[in-house]
C-alpha cells in the first residue's frame, strides 16, 4: 500500500501531522476521521519504500 503524509487538526483543534499506509487518499481521510483527526492535507509520500 502507498504511504501518505497528512496534516490535520485533532479534536482539540491542535495541528497534527504524520504518515499512514492506505490504498488511496479517500480511505486515508476516512481512517484519520475515525481516529479523531480532521485532515486538512493528504498526499502520497515521496518516501516510497522508506520506513
């Protein structure tokens, strides 16, 4: 699965960022919302294969 980088806001409005595996940006956004993160930016990482 591709690696995505994201930036978003948590439930308290704090800025958070990180990386997450997922089949596509839409499903990654859904996974983040389920974790209580409102994504503001999601894009496929240029660090493909590096973990």
